[in-house]
C-alpha cells in the first residue's frame, strides 16, 4: 500500500490537474447542459472508463510502444486533435439551448458515454500523464507493486469521476439559467467550443 504521505501528494496532484479547464471538463458540462443530468453522468462514466484503460495500459508498460514509435504516437495525437475539433464545431454550430436540450434528450445516453470514452482515450497526453505520474508513487519497499498500482489507479479514476460529477451538477444548475437567456446560451456554446478547439490545437502542435 502507498504511504500516507505519498497518497496525500498524489491526491493533491490529481486535484490540481482536474481543476484545470480542459476537454474532459467541457465534455461533462456540455453533455449535462444539452442532455440533462443523465447524459452528463453518462459522459462522466465514459471518461472514467477511458481513464481506467489508460491506467491499465500504462501499468502494463504498453505506453513504451508509443514512446518507441514516434510515428504511432503522432498518428494517435492527430486523430485525437481531429476529434476535438469535430466536437468544437458540433458545439459551436448547435441550435439554441432549448432545441439543443430537446435533441439531446431524444438521443440515447450511450452517445454521451461514447463521447466521454473517445475524448479521453484519443488523447495520448492523458496516457502519458498516467505513465509518468503513477510510477513516482510506487515503491518496492511498500509491498507488491501491482497492489500499489491498483490502489493509485482506483484513486485516480475515483477522484476524476468525483470532479466530473461536480461539473455535471454545476452544469445542471447553469442550464436552467441559460435557458432563459439565448445570448448567454450562445456564449456558453462558444466557450465550450473554444475549450475543445484550444485543446485540439495544443495536442496537434506539441511534440512528444
């Protein structure tokens, strides 16, 4: 088991990361604001599934495959950037808030969950984050490495889901306010689109 000091530092690092605006936060909130709490929770669940996959892949050492093959890493990076740009365009071009909620309400929650999985899974930076952060808190003199890695992975996914849940609940409250102001709703859509767009640009232009 990781020590108390290590766990405290690990949690602090995760909180700092999850508080930063990014595509995961924007997706959870936009899903909740367009489709309601059910869609927001589905998106949060999809993000949790993707983070679990990243933790598993990083723990299995498969991240070394991306590190050893720059072309493969670049391909994943460009696919992820393209997907984020598509999300930005879709959000920016959506209709007014009330109609958007009606359209999303008719769509299955699975669509939001799928977007949650893809948004995080197609971001190789999220995988590299797991691969670089987790080993810093694993020590051979504190028990089995697999057990420590499992605990840290559960903490990472759990805290991420808790933050996403908070963002979903916050978005639900904001949606009621924005429904009464078309102008504010347009600003909200452009804000989320900007977050997705900037994340795509950052992903595309950064090397390694």
